[in-house]
C-alpha cells in the first residue's frame, strides 16, 4: 500500500500513534503536516516519505492529496481542518477519513453524501474511539429491537487526554449540549439530564454530553431520538448547573487562547504505561414506543490505543476498495461487529436494565 495513504497531522499525539501502528502492520503511509521540522523528524524515524503543507490554500491542498487513494486526517480540532481537507478530496477523487467526534463536523460531512457519490469518493469520518465502538454498539442494539425509537449511549472511563482532545473539549465549553429529537438536532443545556447507569460495577452518575454519536448513530440506525452520556463524579451535575451562566465567557477569544496555551504547556497525553492500564466501558440501550427495551455493555482497551487500531484498519479497507462511495459511518461501512475484531474489545447483553434517579435540568 506504498504511497496510497496520506496521514495528515501525523506528528500530533494521536497521529503519531496512528503512524506507528500503520508501520507495525506493514503499511507505508506518507506522513504530512504543516510543520516541516516535526514531520521530517517523524518520517525519518519511521523510514517513511513525507509532505509539508498547511490547509490555508485550497489549490495546494488539492495538489498534495490528488496523488493518493485516501487521506486519513488526524489533525484536530476538526472544526478547523476537516472542511478544507474533505473539500479537496471531493475535488480530486480522493477518499477521506478522519478521527473526529465533533457533531457539527459530522453533520457537515453527511451533507456532502450526494457530492461524494457523484465523485465516487468515500467520506468516512469518526474512525477513532469516538465513534467506532459506540457506533457499532448502536447498530447492534438496533438489530435486537428493530422497532426502537429511542437510543441511549454512555461512556465510562475517559480519564486521559491528548493535547488535541483537550483543545477540542475547550472549544466545546462555550457550547450548549445536544440531543437528537424526532430526527432533528436539539440544543439543550450542559448536563441537561442525569442518569445512574450500571456499566458492570454498579450504578454511576452520568450526564448528557454532545458526543459525535448524536450524529452518527442517527445515520447508522435511523432511530430518531438519541442521547449520549458520560460518567462524572457525584458533585459534577450540580456544579455544571451553577456555572452555566459562565458558558458565554468561555467562548471568548482571550479565554479560549489562554486555555489552549495552558494545554500546550502542561498536557502531553498519556504514557504507554498509562494507556496499558486504561480501559473504557460503554453502555447502550434502545427502547420502542411500546416500552420494549434492550441493553448491552461493551469494554474496550485505552481510547487512544483503540483509535490507532481502528483508524489504520479502516483506512486500509478504504484503500483496498472495500467501502462504498458516499458518506459512511463506521458501522454502515463495516457492520455492527467490526469493533469486536480488535483485541481487548468485549460485548455482553444486559439482562436487567439498571437505572436510578433520572433527573432533568430546567432549560
């Protein structure tokens, strides 16, 4: 697969893991990024070819991507990098993948479905942790209750962050939450709902958060009502409610710049040892209008290690022509059991749904 795959943002924390995993699996991607010194050093260390370019000038981006079968974009925040890259891919006939989990980005890519089909281009975003395991779980749940009209997904165990992930979170601090309601995106307050969910070790509090599955799970399953949650300490829902008036301030340019500068100074991402001891748990449930319910749980390795594995394998399959053109989600491309192909991923059905003290904040 020499010179058929371009990895952009290859020297970032997650991009570096992706590049190393690709080499370990016998692939020879070309590495790319905007900073010459960083990408040259990385390419030399891995024995790979490289390219240096920014995403500011469309013609330059097109000149670089048109020589490749596919581009895997690992450069976040994707609110800044996705559009110029996938737009260039559509114009040059190059397949596009990324590891975003940002709802706005995913919605914008989905809107280009017809353009992608006409250009015979695959648009396959979100091939990292968010959202490969959750998307596959959503698809599995839908097969078990095909009359489902409500889908809930929740994640436990997001304890480590790379600089890129941390910056994406900072960008999201000024935004409200989001759910899918009757097929439409609905803006809701941060931590709008609190539920106590059992990930296999007893109930834990979880609050609604705007994960990318609000977008992808809807396109994957067609279920019109989708909510996503993440576990938090017991005191967090109350704190989030009281600090909601500060949300507009967090979106101002000075505050955003200061927080991102702090991330650059102190956040380096988890070490290999920390990743080896980390795991994530996912809970999902579907329900139909008659009150029938089905739930399942999933356990995965560290989110960054799994992202590297799923991103590389997804890109390999796209380059090999195994994915249809147009907009795809991980599950629509590879099926509900795709994530189970990776070491350390386990799924189990939940016989009894455990839920305690669900609550909703006033808007």
